[in-house]
């Protein structure tokens, strides 16, 4: 058997002995097992050659490379029976009378005949979709609160309910006092100009309370916002009657000096205003 080296050095006797054992069909003792080599038929490799061995069979060349941890790839010439072992593989090129094998895929070259198996699909924990809420403007809920806390706006109040696991099934936000009331049950809807209520959509729309509607007055107070209608009115009660007779109207504000009546379908927070009296429809 003829052995040659790329750096004009003789192959160590231990490797020559190991190769001889391989040719006899027995793996050398202590040889390291390796990953499967990727098969590239009709391919010659380019890169630094660590050893050149004259071997009669392609499979013997493959075994010699696979048992050497420093062997990154090999190519074998069927016409000359020459096995070359590579310490690195730069590229692959087509060659009819060669076959090659590499520990890694050759970059920029055609795929091997035994490509790596695709990675298993990533296991992603499926989270249930967040609960959606139906909102009811100018409505309170008759159910008792399980907790109450300050909240800057309706969205923060809803987030508080959503994050309270399954115990919170509805909420009411007092927009005038910026307070959030969490509820374990829905109860019935009550008219209340300061309130916005939310109910988990799957629960449907709560029934409306049959409690009588009355006007809650706020003297010396005005609502923020422009309202949906402005009209002249002689006094507060006449302005209140205008609101009472319009279903869309939830609240009103009357400025005495201007005899000005403003009707609201969604009043903002009230604030102190001398000469202005306001009122809002409400059920208790």
C-alpha cells in the first residue's frame, strides 16, 4: 500500500496500521466515531489535504475519514484508487470519476444525496386569546364589586379586569372620579352618565334595569365637552326637560347668564363653574 503526505512527511506508523486494519474490515481500537458524512457523488474537493492514501475501495476511504476526528472531508478517485483526506473543505467541483464526503454541507454547492433531516418543528405553547369585552357607555352594573382601584382611563380599567384571571367577568369605570370597579358577575345595566361598563363578550349583553330614571343635579358644575346640541332655554328645568325628551341625551348643562342649554350624549368630567347648573339621567 502506497502512502504519501501533502507536506512531504511520512504518515505515522500508527495511522498506517489503522488504515491496514480498516482495509481488513476491522475498525481500529480507540478510533472516534463521528457524525454521518454527507455524500457528494461525482465531486472533487478543494482545500488543505492532510493525507493521501492509495485504497482500492471508496467505502474504505470513507471509513478512514470517519474514524479520524481531524478529517473534515475526503474525496476518492475511482480511476486511480486515490483517497485524499482534508483538514478543511473550501469548495466542491464536479468530476465524473470522483466521489466525496464531508462532515458539513459544502457552501454554495449542490446538496448531497443524504441531506440533513429538517429540524423538528418548534413547539410553541399556545396561549388562549385574551378575553374581549363589550363596552356599554353611560351604564353602570348592579352587581357587587370584588375590588376597586384608581385607573387613569377605561383601557387601564379593562386591563386590570383582564389580568385578574377568571374571577373578573365585568367592570365599571367611573370616568368622573377615575375609579375602576371589578365585578365577578354582570348583573343588570343601569343608566349612569359617569359610568362605562365592560362585560366579557362571551357572556352576551346584560339585561337593562327597569328601575325608574331620574335627574341627578350638579349645581355650580359644568361638563367638559361640546355636547351634541346647543339651544336657548329660559331656565335649568326647561333645559332639563329638553334632555329628558330626547333618548340620545344623557346629561345637560345650563348657563344662566347666556340662557344657554347644552345637551350631551357622552358628558366628560364635571368641573366647578359659577352660574352653570348641570344634570344627568340616572337609575339607582
